[in-house]
């Protein structure tokens, strides 16, 4: 099984900050890595697929990079609506998938 | 516009079977997408349960495989989850979702239902 490890598990930041979240795969997954945002009581929302492609309608302040085992999600300038939990997901083993444990982003 | 909607009992007794259905509109379950069930225990992360494809081929999380069955009803454009011998550890919000990988490309799990909370309790 491919394990996905996110860091940090939580972080506090302020509006306007630049934030980076990391996701590491236990083995190489090429770019079959996707990022989701989840707000309380809501379903996850796809932000970025294939490591760096922005999903339609997602603001350009979100960006992703990486390949192989190490990936990052960056929010260039935090907005109030960005405070949420973020998950990475690998589909290298499609159609099976695994998720990271999540990173909770709170307001400082 | 693609829409997925989970339905089923919100309360299941221990040792019984959890059954949920996902109704799909705006997309056909007979198309080239994968149709997945994913769950989230209260306050915890996301866990993939299984996926079904239009041919009826199924793929299960090894940790749940012995208790899970997915099925599809193309005439109703829906797919279903059965989880047997449930315990309190199966209490979670259950999501159905659409996923796509094909031709070496994967576009992520792009549509999700709103989720339904299933509580296992006597």
C-alpha cells in the first residue's frame, strides 16, 4: 500500500500570508497526486489534479508542484475563505486511492 | 451539472448491514468514470472504501474487502454500498463520488455527494 504523509498536521496563519503544505508518498507516484479543500460539514472540493493542474473555477492563488514522492500545495496570499482542512490523494494505484491525514489551516 | 446524492438509513445496529445508494444525475454511471465510496469518521480523515466501474468491476480497500460489496444499477443511474457486520468503528460520514483516470491521465475525484452520516449504535 502507498502511504501518504502530510506536514504539518496543522498550522496557523494570517490573511495575506503565503502558506505551503507538503505531501510525501511512501513510493513514487509520478504526478498522480491531487489536492482537496474541505470545510466543516462539507464534502471535499478538488483544487488541483495531477500535482499542478488547477481545477476549473479554483482561484489562481492556489498552486501545486512536485513529482515522484514529494509534493507541495501553496496558497500565495491567504484569504478568509481559505481556512479549512486540506488533503492530498494519490491515484497512482487507480482505481484505488489513498489520502493524506489532512492539514488543518487555522486563523492566527 | 453533475449531482450525486447519498441515501439510506442514518442509524444501523452493531453486527447488522449498512446499505447506502448513490443517485447520479448529469453523468451516466455507464460512462468511463469510476464511481467511489469514501468515508470520514467524525473528526478524522478520509478513507477510500471501494470503487465500481461501468462493467461492474469492483475494487475494494483491502482493510474492508471482506465486508464490502459495491453494485451498480444502470437503469436507475445509481450505485450502492453494502457493509456487513458493522461496529462503532464504522460510524462515519459516507460520501459517494466520481473519479476519473484514463489514457495515463487522472483528473481527480471531481464530484462528491454531500455525504450522509451513518451511526452504528444499538
